[in-house]
């Protein structure tokens, strides 16, 4: 019975790795479409969110099967319940990646005012949040407490990038009001990346709980 349970836990790990790869891909598609103002890619990124939703259902079903059929002990119960919480945040990351692509389509009727919008900062936010997602999934699979804590600390980097981007946009809007509409839309994009960082942090906190049984902030 225990051998079967261990095999199902391994399957759970593999499905979580798959979902982690999917949201990593979603973020990459979103930032690529944004930077290049690629409407077709943005549409593909939006459609891809449905695949992430289906993967969430797959993992959720496996977790419920483990809970109902295997009578897990306390440590295993923590792991499974943490996985259920993690996929909720993963699904929200997928939603935000789709939201970014929707904003890309909304802004596609005009080229970016590069003098007003520092797109490099948004790309840096995408890079940091993607790295956070990869690390928190690795931390769960490998039961790596320190890696999970690294993710939580990394959220400060994302927050600082968002704050810098916001201040630069405010300055540019004050200098020339015609920059206002596009700058406001781009600020929304940056906010979605900031929220992705928050969800990655939540995942890392659930990883820590799965290992220690305690919630860290």
C-alpha cells in the first residue's frame, strides 16, 4: 500500500513540475509578446491559460485521490494540502500572464513611447518572477527549505523594480501629459508582474509549511 502511495506522490511531483513549466512558459510568452507588440503571440498566450487551468484540475484530482484513498500520515497530509494551495497560486500566475497579453493587445494600436517607458524594467520583473517560479517548484520537489526562503527574499527585488518603474512613469507623465494613457496601461502590466511575484512568494511559504509544518512570513 505504501509503495503505491509513494508512486502517486512521485506522480504528484511530476505534475507540479509540469504545471511550473507551463506557467514559466506563460510568463515568457507574455513578456515576449509585450516587448515585440506581437498581437498573435499575445492571443496564443491568452489561449494557453486554458491549458494551465486544465493542469490545475489534473493536480487537484490527484491530490484528492491521495487524500481519499491512501489515508496519509501527518507529514504526507501537509505535503498534499500544500500542493493544493500551491496550484491555486500557480493558476493565478497563469491568469496574470494572460492579463498581460490582454494589455498587449489593448496597447497594440500605437508604438511604445520608448523615451517615456523603460521597458527594460518590465523585462527585469519578468525575469525575476520567472526565476522565482522555477525555484519554488524546485524547492517543493527537493524539500529545499533554504531555496524556498530565497524565493521569499527575492520578492523584495520585484517590489523594488515595480516601485522604480512606477516613479519613472509618474515623472514622465508630469513632463508630458500625452504619455499618460500608455504609461497607465504599462503600469498595469508591471502591477501584474508584481502580483506574480506575490503568488510565487505564497507558493514558497506553502513549501516551507510542507517541510516544517509552520507558516513563515
